[in-house]
C-alpha cells in the first residue's frame, strides 16, 4: 500500500531536518531552552496628587489660626515691707510665681519690722515675678519690688518699661508707704493705691487714708484682699485703666 502524506508537510531532504520539525514550525532549535515568557512592565508607584498652594492647610497656634500673640504689659507691685506684695503676685499668677524669699534672722531685728502681731518669717531679697493672661490680646507680667529700704536701688531697674504700678498699702502702717508713693510720683508712672484688707478689715476709712497719704483725687484708691484672686484681678484692672487713660491723653496731645 502506498504511503499517504499530508500535502502540507514538505518532504525533507535526505539527512536533513524535517520540514515539520519544531525549529521549522515554531522558530526555535530542537532541545534548546524555552523562550522566557514576556510579562508586562510593572505599573509606576502611586503618587498622591499635589495639594495646590491656595488650599494647603495653614498651621494653627494655641491662640487660634493666624492669631497674633498677646501684647506683653509690665506692671509693678510695690509698697512697704510686709504689706502683702508677694501674696498679691502669688494669688493672681497663672504660673508658679518666682519668689526670692529668705528667712528673717536676728540680724534684721530693728531693720525689717513687719509690724505688731505679724506672723511673717520671710522677706523678699530681690523681687517676685508672675504673669496672668487677661485675654487673647493682653498678658500681664508682674514684678514685685522688695520692700526694704536697703534694696531701693533696684526699683529704677524694675520700673524700666513698666506701664503702671499697684502700690500696696497696710492701713495700720501708713508710714511705710510714703517712699513708694513718692517714687512713682517722681517717676511720672501711673499708679493705683491698693489698701490691703488684712483679716477683711481696714484700720482707717479710705477717705482718711487718702488724706494721710496726701494723694490727689486723680490717683485711684481701692480696697482689695491680697489673698483673693478675683480681688487682685479687679485692682490690676484699675491699674490697666489708669495706664490706658494716660496713653490716650498722650496720643491726643
């Protein structure tokens, strides 16, 4: 029987490769390594779209977005020895007040006299410091002056840059308050006289105290309690009002 061959397969020459071999049909040598599979390239890494400058978030501060920092205002808490200056600063300060209290010793007998019946055992030897924020636009920095006469040389430095002062007065020892009032009258610095109500009472009426201190009607005279935060706040607001009134008058000149 004659052999049958497909017309699609050409007859291979003698000793040659068959026309229907793998190399002929698929284009690769017989027994050679397979052609590696062609994979598509990996996609580029994801990058978030850039935020336009106009819509970029604005950093915020503790006082609010874009709010200006509060204006610093320096005030003095002054007065004689043992009238309650350190207590005043400590009652209103929103931070732990910086004090320079030292124990009173026998060497100060006859020099540092806190008055009869006083239980005071320490004294300020440099200054007191505290601060309180009135609102978002105003912050007070309080400097308490030493009350002893031997530290009087520090008052000029402490008063530099101050806008006003609260002169604390003990109504039972008015003589100790004259030097403080004289200092601020000579310095031309606005001040308010605050009579500290020890034990909630005054030795003399406010009218008699004004007459004894020889201060004019233009100087505010208030009663306050150095131990009470709200009472100290009200006294300091009077000092601010006094300083603002002077600033407005000077600006109008």
